[in-house]
C-alpha cells in the first residue's frame, strides 16, 4: 500500500506534530510505503511578511497546491492521509485527490473544523459561538487578540466550509477519541460512518516506576490559558505539595512567593521520560475539551497515575478510579483534595499507576495503532 501523508508542522511543535510523526513511523515499521509532503510554520519569518504569507496561504496556498499536485502524479498513492493543513498547505490540496480518484483520510487533533482558533476557548471559558457556520464571531470577539489575525482565521474557516473542501473531499476522519468523533458528528455535520476513533500511539517503555517514590506532582505542556496551569498552581498551593512544570521556561506562568514550584526544561524525549518517572502523580488541568492528551498517555506508560479535568476527551483517556482520578474542571480545591489523597495513600497511588500502565498498553500500543490505521485505509479502498 502506498500512502502520502501531508502535514503542516506547528511553529512551537506540540502533541499534534508528535502524533503525526508517530503514525508515520509505525506505518513504515509495518511495511507501508509512505511518502510525506511537509511544510513547517517555523519557516515563516516572525514579522509582517510572515503574517501576510500565512494569511494568503491559509486561504489558498498556490505554490503548495502546485507542488502537491506534482507529488500525487509522481508517487501515485493509493490513499492520501492529511493532518494539519494550515497555513502553508491549505485544504485546497484535497480536491486534487478527488480529481484523481484517490481517497483521502484526515486525522483530527483539534477542533478547527468547528472553531477557527481550534480550541473552543475564549477568555477562560468554553466557547461554541462559531459552530454552525458562524465564523464571524471569531472577528467580533477578536479571538486571536489581533483583529487582522482573527479575520484571517475566521475567513479561512468560512472559505473551507463554503467550498466544502473538507466535507466534499475527505472520505474518512480519524480522531484520537470517541468524544472527538462524536463532536464532529454532532457539530460538524460528519456522518457517523465517516469517522473512526484511533487512539494516539504511545511509545511504551520496558519498565515502569513505583510512583510512591516520586518527589513531586508533575505537569507537562504549553503554558497557555486553556491548559489550566493556574488551576494546578492553586491546587498545589492549597495541598501544600511540590509542583514541577515541564515546558518553555521563558514563558512560564507567574508564581507567588513561597510556592513550592520548580520549572524544568526538557530538551529531548529522554529528559521528558525522566521527568515523568520522577513524579508521584501527573496532573492535566485543561479547561478546554482536548482531543486526547498525549502527555497523559506518556505519563501513564511509566506507571504514573493521572489527575485530569472531567471534560471532553480527558474524561475518556483517564478512566476514573482505574488509571487515576477526574476532578471538576477549573476547581482547584477539588484537584487539591485528590492530589493530597493520592500523595497520602501509597497503595492507592500504586494501584492507579498499575492501572494506568495496563490501560495504555491495551489502547495505544504501536501495533494496535498500526492495525487500526491500516484498517481505516482499507475501508476507504473497499
């Protein structure tokens, strides 16, 4: 089977980029002939010129569409698998597949099909105003904090919807969780038969740790409002527990004097693994839906229990009472109580850590991910 993967990497990296590369890796390991068509937002200059190019290419990336057309004709794939396409590829590559009779599947790692800024989050709360073709709210609310950027994001979503670039040319959507699949059915007009859930692949280490030996509560991810880092800080303060945060140390949230908070810069996968393995428990305090939460799966793979917000996909990837505990979204006191409970109950901490490892082995192993992804390809070829 010959598969062409097309994706636009994010400037700052992140879980979606890691998930894309992981899928490509497991498919190659299984003997699938894969070629990639890649663009990287990091190549855009950080100035007005870069913003203007992102605006134009987001609407129609002429040079990328031309190059993609040539790649299709040269490689002649059986299936095209697209991931993130904005801003440097654009969904205008999708009709090129349809014209050649090549079925397209699309991995969905965020909510861009129903939210121009992809996360249904605005000023600390969930927002669904743009659902149903109402992208003008992105401009009215100034969701990007810049009128020009908000206009660009809203306009490109409106163009893609108006021309049916996704709805007419994507045969099958692949989501990491059932929650996200159901969201597309309920809010993006996707037929249930045209979406399937394939959990993200997690590289599972040979050994686990005893989480009770861990010295801190851990968080890993971007320090952006929707990740709920302030909730974790408040909870750790209330529970009087050490909180270690792995992320960009140059952009970390403010802490109060006396807070037992430590910032860690993890420069590679090995350092991130060591960070997980030094934790007693891991927190995922997001206040947006998420689509999977790669860091949740990674922490679980080391045998570390997870405390996650009871929201969206997180309520699916974290099995309450089995792999960790769920707490009420945005409720620092509820999180603090559960932090303290796990910290003070070694047997419960170990039990949930073992459950976390078993769960991730069963759902996100490389072999299972490859099997489900190949089955998705076969379904659109049938």
